[in-house]
């Protein structure tokens, strides 16, 4: 996959995530995700800020 196409894919994924974000709680509740999983370190702001896709 070319670098340009990869960037386009990432941009599209980000756009779709932004579209889903307002519905995140409903999705989590609807899928029955255990509340304990919601305390994952990956979900902490500091960790999320350092995380980069593909790293």
C-alpha cells in the first residue's frame, strides 16, 4: 500500500471514529462490555496521547 493510500485509510478511520464517538456509551452498553474492561490503561488520556497507530 502506498504512503498516500495509507494516509487516506487513516483519515477515513479517524472520520468514522469521530462519527461513532457520540454513540460510544450506547455501543459499549449494547455490546455488554464489562465495566472492569473500561478501566484499561490504554483508555487513559496520557497513554492514548502517546499511542500512535501502527506502533
